[in-house]
């Protein structure tokens, strides 16, 4: 599984593949990303995945300017 803060590039690259190991993408409003937020988002992603393998899955976690978290 690849974890990235570069959703735009990797969504396109992974979309072209028939099989991929999974993608976790963190999307944040400009200026919000910090090491602490990265840790929190990573723990949230692990919780969402529930220990399951994520072949061909994309999990996007977005934090907007008001710090509202959305998971897709």
C-alpha cells in the first residue's frame, strides 16, 4: 500500500493499473499538514482499513480548512 499526500498524481497513475496494492491519500487544506496531523491521519487510515488488504482500493481522507474530516 502506498500512503501519499499527493493525491492528484497517484490517483491518475493507479487508475491506469489493472492491479495495485492500494492507495491511501491524505488531502488537506493548504498549510494544515503537520507531523502530528500525518500521524493522526495514518492511525485513522489503519482503523478504516481494519487490518484488511486493500488491493485495488483507494482510501482518501480529507481535512478541510475548518478541520472537518471526510473519508471516502
